C-alpha cells in the first residue's frame, strides 16, 4: 500500500499482521513493543526483545522500551531519531507519524517480509523473564485467535488454548474494573443529588422566611423596618451586571 493514500486503520492492520499483535488503536503503540518487533522482523538478531517490558502501562515504562528501540537504531546506523519523549505520552499524532515512517522504512528495506513469528518471539522472551511463573502480558500483545487461524500460525494446541484463556481472563478483569468504576461514580452521583435536594430545601425555607419578614416590614414606617426591606430587596453582587 502507498502510505500517502492510507489511513490509521490500514497502518494499524499492517503492524498487527506483521507482528501478530492486537493493537486496537494507534496510541497504544507508545509501549514500543510493536515498533521493536518491526525491527526484529526486518533485522533478526539486532534488537534485544528480552529487555522489553511486556506489561508496560505507564509512560516511564514505555520510555525504557523505546530506549531499546533507539539502541537498535544506533546499532543498525538507521538515520532516524526515535522521539522517545513524544511517543511515550500516548499522543495519536506522534505515534501515527512514527508508524508511517516505520512502514516506509520497512517497505524500503524488505517489502516482502513474511513468516515472522511475532507472538512466539514475544512469548519466548516473556516466559524467560518470568521463569515460567503464571502472569500475563498486556492484552494487545496477545493476538486475536481468529487472526491466528487465518494466518495458520504454527502454534501448538497448548499455546493456542493459553491465548484464548488469557484473553478471556483479561476481558473478565476489565469488565470487573468497569463495574467497580461505574458503581463508584453512581454512588458519587447519588451523593450529589442528595446534597442538591438538601440545598434546594434550605433555599425554599429561607426564601419563605424572608418573604414573611418582608411582608411584615412593608407595613411599617419605622426606619429600621424600611432599611430591613431595602436589604431584603437588594440585588446580590454576584447577580448584578458587570
């Protein structure tokens, strides 16, 4: 595809197909994993995937992953500065521009790169880091099982089942977090509603009292009563025109 005629979904599909990832949006490329694996596919052995944090969630963790990419660029003498600070902030525009550059670089170096076992490469490094302990890499680094079937990736049944189980587990965890977040926000909203009702009740009571007082002082010619009436009828400063 010609980069100038393509949109975000086209580039996102390209990197997901090449690296066997499942990035849902360009901003998540800020974790640096996808970019690093493009280099791993184009220049095997030039980048240390074992140094990557496959569970990165915060900008400082993204920065460390992107530094691995920058080191690989230096090693390969690639004439391009990796904008680590910009990419790590999860901004669409910065990551989109860099993704386009990566696409153009890939098509120039090896436009026919294929059979790159992206998920297997990640899984190998990830399991070495955690020494077989049960843990999970970020959800977008676990490929869609339908996508794997379409690609006919040579992953054994055990690993394939692990992908499905992990995806399901992460989906359940995300749903639970959303349910808790919604409940907390609903509780907070109800507190605001109760507080507003209480304020409205107090306003109505005070308005009633002031009305009765004003009715009484209007019938009096006493200077103090007249002054009180003027105070009651005085427009609040906040309501007056500037």
